[in-house]
């Protein structure tokens, strides 16, 4: 009797193998079902993109405003007698380096400083002038 029960158990296991792991088994079915779900999501995204492109093509065929808008933004074109202003944003301020301590000479004037005392402050330019400034 025990031998017969063992043979039936082995037969049941052998019958179950193709059901779970075979060519058309449940694991393959679940994998294909997952792939179908992913493909449906991709198809929905593509349908939205195609709808958008279709509307853009219809707009380009019917109206000149869409063509003008594309020419302005993508090609940088302007109309005749139109003035174009290009405003450039300032770059972010970089961290200012801390200057090294200046060496002073016998007179107390800092030699490494870009500012030196102006011998003629009566010109109205202030007390100091820059060594790097160019004369006009």
C-alpha cells in the first residue's frame, strides 16, 4: 500500500511540473500577462503623443500663427520693423576670495593693495584711485 501511495505521489508531481514550469505553464502566463500590461501603458503614452502631434500638424496646415510661433522660438526670427531685445541674466555671484594680508612699507602705504593714495584728491575723484584703472 505504501508503494502504491508513493507511485501516485510521484505521478502527481510529474503531472504538476508542466502545469507550473512547462511551455504553457502558469509562470509563462504570468510573465506574458505582465508584458501585456507594460505594453498597454506604453501604447497609452504613444496615443497621447500621436494625438498631440496630430493637433500640431492640423494647426500648421490651417493657420499661420503656429508657423510664426515656431519661427520665433525655434529659429529666432523677428518681423520686419521689429526690435529684438536679448536680456542676459547675470551669472550667480561666485564666492569672493579673501585677499592676503597686505604688506606695508616704511611710509605705512600698503604696497600690494590695488588702491594707492591719490596725490591730488582735489580732482573730485575721491581720496583713493585704483592702480588698475585706465586713463581716458
